[in-house]
């Protein structure tokens, strides 16, 4: 698990906005967060909440990057479903971590409990790519 004060692992990921690297965000703060699975009620509420504060976060030079081990196609369908059912456009990218590489490197994986879910976790990374806060919740 990354530790506060350590350099964030620079990963290249496939997202709902195309392929991105964490280093693409150098110069901005980043909140990297995971959710259990697409189309779940709690995760949908979480995404709507994050979207509501996203414009303010951007004013504060902070970007959001969501993550689950669902496919990018599932995530796009879920984002469209949120728009259709709740009228909310999810504007931040969501990473499809199908090979679980990021989830395992950031200790978001719950392989002993589920091969299809990540834990709820959030990592705050500063504009120099240094880990500033870590929050995990299992179960």
C-alpha cells in the first residue's frame, strides 16, 4: 500500500476518457478512489456526490479518477444510466482495472473476499505526485 509521503505509482490506465497516466496530472492534485462495482446503489450515490463537487475541486486544481475492476464498457453504460435516471453527467474519468494491477498495487483489492470487487478507498496525491492522504474501508 502506498504510504503518506511516498511517490505515487505512475500507472497507465484505460478509462472512460481513453488511456491516461497518473503523471498526466502532474501539476494538479488528484483524488484516486475506488468503488465496489458499477450499477450498485451506494456507488451510484457516491459518483453523483463526487460529480456535484467536481467543479469546485477543479477550481482548487484537483482532479478525480474513479476505479473499479469492471470493464470500460460497463462503466460507460453505468455512466449513461446515471445520466438517464438521475440527470447527472459524470465528467471525471473512471479507470477500468480489469487486470487488477492498480487495485493490487494500491491495496484496493479484496481477492480473499471477492474476485470482482475492490474495496472502498481514496488516495489524495499532490501536484508533485506525492501521496498526501490514504483512506481505505473494507467490507
